[in-house]
C-alpha cells in the first residue's frame, strides 16, 4: 500500500501541532485527563466542543487511512443468528456508543450487557465487566472520573433497568463503597410516582462535576390517550461519586412556588412525565454551571391535558452544578406537540463580537434552528423574535400562538414540505402516497398535527438536528453539524380511552418515505453537513451528506438521513459517520469539501473519536452496527479503528470479544425484575385491554403486550408491516431503549410480530 506523509515528521507539521496544542490549552471546559491524546468523555470535553488538536491526519494524507484493528463486540459464547428460517437465537444488537480513551486504554460499552477495556493500539481486551441478569448498559456510553485520594479512577454508567453503576477503570471490578456494592437504584419513590412497574432508564451517560455524578432520566414517551402523559418524573439528579448518596434534585416540572409552575394550567403538572434529559448535558467547570437540555412533556404529540407553555419542556436550563439551583432558562419550543425536544449537548464556546470575547452556548435541536446565547446570563447573542405560528384544529388543543425564531443564523434544515419530483417512479409513488391518504404537507414551520388527517412537517421528529449535535472549531470559529431533512406523518385521533393520540398506519414511528426503499418523499437533500460562523451568525458552507445507492448514476448525490454527529481535529478535518448509507467520511473543515470516504459494514449511528497510542500515532475509531430508529440494516457488531498507512504488511488486527466469565459479578438482579411486570393501575389495565384487541392471538402475544406497552401505545406496533429482519431490528432497538425482557423473550416477541404483522409489499393506500 502507498505510504502517506506524516505531517509531524516535517517542520511545518511540528509548527501546526504546536499551534493546535496552544489553541487547545486556551479553550474553555477542557478535560484534564491527558486531554491532548485521549478521549476521556463521550463529547471529548465537558463543554462538548469535540475539537481535538491532533494533527497527524490532514487533508493531504487522509486518503492513506487504513483499518488498524477491528473489535467484534458480540461475545464469542453467543450463538450466531440462524441463517435460514425461524427467530434468530442471538441476533445482533445496535450500538450508539462513543468509546473513551484514557492513556493507552479504550473503554467500550457494548450492547451485549458488557463493558470492556481494550488496548487502544490493538483492540485486545484488558478486562470485561458483565452486567447481571437481562440488564444492558445505556446505549450511548459511560462517563470517566479520574479519581482522588479515596476512590480510584472509575467508569460510571446507567442501565436500561434504571441502575447506576460505578466500576474501577483499572480492573473492571465494582466500586463497593458506591451505593449497594457498586450500584445505585435510580427508580426511587420520589420519581416513580405512578408505580415501580413503569419504564425508567438512563438513556445517556451522566456528566461529572467535581465529586458529583449528574444524571438525566428516561421515563419513555407515554402511550398517549387519556392519562397517557402521566408517569415517572423526568427530574435531573446529582449523586455523590464516592457513596452514591443523593445530593440534589432539580424538578423538571416545577412544583408550586418554583419558577415556571405557572406555565402549567390547573393540576396538569401533577405526575407529569417526560420533560427529561435523555441526551447530553454539559458543564462549565470553571463557573460551576451545568446545562440541561430537556425534552418535551408527555404526551409529546397532544397537549390538551397540559395547557400552557409547560416549562421546562423543550428548554435549556442552566443551574449551579454543586446545588442544582436554577440560574436561567431558555425555552426553544413553547407547549411542544411535535416531539422536538432539546437533547443535543449545549456546546460551550467563545464568541468574538465588537472586540469582546463572550462565553457562549450553542443550542440546536430537531427544529433545525440554532440559538447562540451568553452562557452566563442566557441572553441571546443574535436577535430572537417570537413569530406567529398556525393554530391547532384538535379539539381543546391550545397551541402556542408564537414560537421563538433566531434572526440569524438562518434555518439549518428545510422548513416546509415540497413533494419529491425527479425520478418518475419514485415521484409517482410519493404522489399516490400523499393523495390516497389525504396528507397535509405543511408549508410553514410549527404547523400543528392535524385532527383526523395526516399532516407532514419539516423538520420531522428525526430533525433537523438529533441528539448528537455538532462540533466546534475554535481556530476558525465554525460550528459544524449534520442535519436531516426527513419528515414524519402525524395524525391525531380520538382513541379507545376517550383521549387523543397520534395513530394510524402511517403515523406512530413511520417516516415520510417508501418503507420498502427508505426513499423520502420530500425534495432532497435528505442530509447535509452545515458550518456556521458563530461570530457573524452566517452560514459558511453547506455540503450534501450521503448518497442513495439505489438511484442511477448522476442522481445518487441526494444526502441521507442519519443519527450520530461530527468531530473536528487540528489537522483541519471533520470526521462523521451518521448516515444510513453506511459511510465514514472526512471533510475539509474550512471549506466543506468531501475528502475521504470509507464503506462501513453498517451505518455508524454515533460519533467517531480520535486519540494517540503509546507511540504517539493518531487513530480515528467508530462503532458500526446499523439498526436504531432509522431502521438502517442491523448488520454488524464492529468497532473499527483507523490509522495512517505505515507501510507495514498484513491486514488489520481482528479481535473477537471473549466469552463471558463463568463466574458472575457480585451484583444480583433485583427481585422486581425477576418476573413478569404487571400494571397495578386498573385504568391502565383497561386501556391495555382495549389496545390488546389489535394484536391477534398467537405464541408470544402476552409477552409482546407486556413489553411493548411500556413506552408507546400498542397501535404503534400493530400498524406496522415489516419483514422478519426488520422486526428483529425493531425489537433489538426496543430492548436498547429500555424494554424489560430476557433474550429468550425478545426472540419470542420478534417471532410473534413477524408472524402477526408480516410485510405485504409497498403500501401507499389507506
């Protein structure tokens, strides 16, 4: 193979690296754990800039990247999926993990109920921690703490059963002084106000401030209908990192006497679920401020039972990190009935205006809008205006008459739906899909979901910008972020409970595309990478992100939707996976030119990382599994690390995850998870009984009803018609998002759904 130039071996290369290091040392909120060559937190630094000064890989040599090693996360003892017929015995599982690297060790949270430590240069295992029972670690990774005189360096992570673990970073053993033998039960009575049988997970890693572990919450989105917005609280909480004791609680739905309580009409605040941080928080370590991006209230498509603006729903909240005391808030969406959330990490940057350097925070979310605020006061640095938006036609739904819009930057994503028109066959399918189902294509943002009619908005619930957010290059003042232009039909109907819900064969989780081909029905680009100059608020460049392989030559440059996000390096590069076309790309950060493409075994619905090994060689690594909410094919279990070709012969080092140890960890599965969870509320049981009528009799039906009713209404499942493999992907994604079921039960659910709701060809009729 051709050997690429090593920028550090030349005098200009040394100068470039020194300048990058100097810039890094001056940046706000920089992680302290060997920051230059490590990747010590999921967003690299506490402020989530995701800018690494590493500069060996440049625009001149990025084309010489090669695979250094591959780690297969699926343990060796697990049986492979059956090649023909029947339900898979041990199917692949999706991952959104962002590995951590500290020193020469990489920490990986796998979707196979394991946390592993690897040699960052070879991918070989150092230790394995197995999570007991059928529990799984949070889909998106762990937090690293460097330790102190009383506690060694540690990894802290949550699970889909609502636990918080602390384990030694050196050995993988439980920190027994933390909670109960290394684990804290997050499902405490003060948040589980409607019963312990309800869903509650920790979807993303906590953030750490000094000796505090600050956790978000994952109470699900609710089933909709009458009382469907009630459930576990979405409060943010802080725990002592040594003992696991609760230190403070921030009420995401304000109680009487608290700021924001008056934005909830009547008693609608009581037992209100949602309004939770399911994405990523950030911390200004110097100022002691934690920034919390809250999601929408439940139910997130209907707000009839929650009149008012509903603080702190779909808002950024700044609080004292040591106490949880409110400092300021900025609500991005009033009375959210679009599931827009604000779950991207609030990115902490410096903005330069009028010879002033202003500490700022960048807010992007599914709305496709970008707000830049003073991170100390919460005041916008560019004008924000309240604009009139359309009213709702749902009975008794009082949508907010205005919504906030930044004057600058301009919208990052499409704001209205234009029907696809180019290739005749797909254009005809889309026209029939819209006409036959009497769909309303929104021509302005914040068009409310329609009553008894499908309405289609852009941005959709996929965004805009989803939970990974963007990255910031301080050398050029550029914030770089990937956006989706993918709509999602909604239809509000009166349901069996007497309430209202988003339901229908093309509602629920269905996208505005041909479900057979995953070709969206709005105009491209369906995915873009966008750079914004934060000092001026102007768009610096836009690049199409992704290709549609099924289109003919010359028509493939459409962009593709995706999850995941970018990172930026001192070598002038932006690396990103994300798109459902299973590519890993590098762009020139200054110009937006696409420089390098690598075909992955599956889509990478996470962000890449970059680091150096003990010899100072720079690597870029990414998890590539597919699956997830975009239903990209679930094809892989690989974590792939790249480095520049050094001329050595031979292929990459391939490492297969070891079998689980024969002895289990000294942490028992709690009794409440040992058996089938039953609902205790008679009203809930009555609603479930009505929805259960949608599911035909068959083996696995009862388990499916129990498992699939914890987050969404059962009609979301019953309205879908998928292939057996697609149902496997859905079930594994459901498991990763918190469904309580054993692997055997998941297989039974998959088999039942594949038999009860098989794919019957493309659907564009009622």
